[in-house]
C-alpha cells in the first residue's frame, strides 16, 4: 500500500525518504517485502504520505489508497493534457 501511495503521489523513493526521514534502503526493503517496519517508521511513512494527500481506507478485507486529483495536480502528478 505504501508503494502504491508513493507512486500515485509521484514521489521517488529518495524524495519519500527525505519527506519521511526514513532511509531510502528501509523504504526499498519494505516495498520489496524484505522487512516489515514498526512503530516510528510506520508512523513516519504514513504521515509523510497523508501530508501529501494520500488517504488510506479499509472496508472488510479490502484496503486501498486514494489521492485527490487536486492534490496530485498541485504536486505535478497527472498534469497531462
């Protein structure tokens, strides 16, 4: 879910690392299912994404992430024709 939100926001792992104050290696390892972060790291990742406009949802067994089109355009994502 973290990688999907990051990509929807148009962030590279390096940009996400700087926003969250979590190492790029930790982010890469998490996205490649090599580690499962906890505590401070999870909070930092989530807060960085939510501060950029990502919203996480859970309904029954389904989970998802939404990024407002307004926020994405403001951040330069999806600003095509």
